[in-house]
């Protein structure tokens, strides 16, 4: 008689239907106490409790219930080796053909904060670290030539279908299921490791535990396949958003959504940001969201076409009407007025996203061929600065400069942001030559500055020569500059600013975004 070992935390109708199928196909069902009681109550007849096999009761509040040679020898015995089979027969151990296990819900419990690493709550979380379940599955997966390991309820149908067709699951299916076991156990162990090493950003071994949330239509281009995975341990704004309307999200949508939301999340005032090709093309603050939106859109209406729009306050009916007059791919907001949402839904393809989680990333990763780079996220907002010129900043210039500095962090290096008040009117980045970036940002700003109001300029890195100051001075409207400083030719830039009557300060902190 074939035997199936069933030990699960999650007991449901799908499980019962599958076990009933095995029972009808003359599998003897072996189960741990809780699963045994559930199956017995629901009418499974050919049922054996695991304590009867090991001749030992469960102990230590269930911590010890499957760790025994009578279980592991039955799982691990190589049926093609007479020595193995003779050994287990001598010990009166019968082979186990199917191992179906799901774990204690460590992922789920971990995400129900708070759990503190040194507090009493940590003790209760430790009880959700499964020992026996992963061990049995790993044993079954190792012996997949003879044993069928099952971790996923979605595989019940496949196993059932092959038992009906062949009498037992095929080797091809058993190999696939074995791979899923190690895929799951590695993610499970990674989450536990990452939790216990909370204070260690750069451990000896890098483990990333992510679960697939969805397949994507394609990657950056239609010929590239792609999927979206979410962390099993970390929270984050892009982990728990809800799509309220529109067609499927793409790879590029998600990347741009992440940047747009990070930009507006920095501000307490109503803020609006449009992102195109992973770069902000317009950012603005306002007394209300309508003012912020109008300023944002006027920053660069051409680039915003087909862009991603994020606002950090609820979207009103009035704003929804304005948005509907434009072509945008995605809208992100903390909330939507009912009438405003209905207006936005008139565009069937517009992706409408409800997002409310704060930004929580501590680390970021860049994949290179054969390796991965890991660094702390650039959350720095450095409000200290040192005036290095004869002219000083006005209060309005200080506000504008530090608004632009929060934007420049998200623009590709070389990055230059020109702002008027709390509105970007010239953004340029991704240039190999800093003077090109400065020239482009200033030229775009001049197009939007017909009244010749005074503007400010922020750079993500120091000026290697005075030529950027010269370029700013030629505009006739740049009156204040904020940059990290640190060039061996800083004095040349300072002297140039004094010649032109431009105020400049050094922060001592750069914001490269390669």
C-alpha cells in the first residue's frame, strides 16, 4: 500500500478534497495530531497518526513530532537500492510516497507588525519558525526519484491528474515539485535570516526573499519577458498598492511609479510629480493640489505626455477633470473622491493606483553580470550649507533651493534642476558632460520664464570648472546655486559667482544617481 504523509498548518476544503482523492486511491494517510483530527472529523478512513509510527507522543508544545528515523527513513530510502530497502524492512519501516506539508505562517505573522528583536513579541514570532515541515519536504525533494513532495495547493490538481493517468506522479512532475520545495525553503530561511539580522545591512551571504505577485506583459521591451516580485519580509509603498482601474501594469510603469511616489512622499505640502523614462520631468508644490498640478504640468507639458503622475493628497473631482484632458499612463494617489474616481474611470486604459504605504526601503540593489551591488538608499536630506560667496540667500531662495535638492536626488547624473519657487522649470540629467546638463536645464527654464523672474539652480555634484557658473550667469536669471563643493577648482566657481553677483553655497553632500 502506498503512503502519504500530510502535515499542514492551513486546513481547508481544497486539502480535504485532495486527501479524499488519495484515500479513494488506496493511499494510507499519515498525519500529525492537528491534521489527523481535522481529517478524521471530516471522514477520512484510512488514517494513521504519526505518533503511532514513531511510538512517541508529540512533545515540547509540538516542537517535536516528526523528527524520527521511522519518518525520515521512510522518506529517504532509495527504492532502487536493495541495501536501503533491506535496512528499512529490518527496522519495520514502510516507505512514504507522498509528502504534503505547508509551513507555520512565518511570512504572514512577520508582516503583522510589531515584532521587536529584543522584546517579548519576538518570542511568539519564533514559534512560527517551522523545523519539521521544511526538513520533511527537503528529504522528500532530495529523493524525488521515488517520492512526491507537495508544497503548493495549486499542484494538487497536477498530482491528481497524473495519479489518475499513470497510477503515480511522473518523474518529470516530481522533479518540478522538488525544485519548488527548495525554492520555498530557501525563501523561508532567507526571511528568517533577514529578520534576525535586521541591524546588519551587509551580511556575509546576501539573501533576498521575494514572492511573485504577477507576471508582466513584458519587460522594458516587448521581446523581454518579465514578472513582479514583492518582498516577503519588508514593507514598502510598491508592495501593497491597489490598482482600481485600467489595463495591466508594465515593467516600465512600475519603475516610474516607484520614482514618482518617492518624490512626492518627501513633502508635507500638496505635491505633484510627473515621471517619464525613470526621470522626473516636472515637480511642484502648491497651497492645494490644483495649484500643485497646474505648476507641475506647466513645467514640461511635452515630456509629461504618456507619463506617470503621482500626488500625495486625495484626487478631487476638479483635478480628475483636468487629468482626463491629458494623456497619462498611470495616476497614483493616497485616495480619490468618489466623483473624481468615476471621472478618471471614463478612460478605460488609464491605470488608477491607490497607494498609502510610506517609503521604507533601506537598501537598493543593482544587478551586474555575475554579481550584485548593494547600497543604502539615499534618504539623506541635508539642510546644512555653507555660503561661500559675498551674496547670501534670501529666505525664498533657501526654500526653493532645498525643494530642488529633493528633486535632484531622483534625476540621473549628471543632474541639474532649475526651480522657480517650489516648481521645477528646467530638469536635465543623464548627460556625460555636466555643462550640457546645465545648458539644457537652463534653456528649458528660460522657455518657461517669460517674466524673467529670479531662479535657483541645484546640482547633484560639484562643478569641476567655472563654466557652469558662466552658463548660469549668461541666462541673466539664475541668482542662487546650491552644490556639494569639493572640486580642486572650487575657488574658480566662487570667484565667478562673486563676479556675477550670484549667491552660492556648498552642502558637502553629493547625490549621484547613475
